[in-house]
């Protein structure tokens, strides 16, 4: 499982009155079910910002369609939405 996957940020993790910029929901094009996405939990991800990267970790599933929740070390800007990770 050392191959790299390219996914994109779908949205921030939100609540009724809050939006958490450190937690995002990611979708990988070749992952279609929650059982396939469950194998990705614990893997590291990075979003490139210029010459540096904001690093994060896949922490949980999000729904049954193969989406995953990622917790980044720093908050991710709004420019990351719909961008590859």
C-alpha cells in the first residue's frame, strides 16, 4: 500500500454552527465503497501550498460512498476546496 493516491477535498467538516478548517472530507476517484476506504485509515496526506505542504492523516470514514475524513496539522484555506490532495 505504498502507491500514492490522488484525491480532492470535497468540503470542511461542519456542524450546525461551526466549520472546522483542520478537518476536511476527501474523495478518491478510484475508491467507491466504505470497505475500500477503510483500508486508507491511518495513511498520511499532504496538500501543497507553494513550496511547502500542509500534512494530515486520514482518521475516519465519512458515509458509505467511500469518502474519508482527514485531520490536518494546520487549518486548510478555502482554496483547497475542489483541489487535489
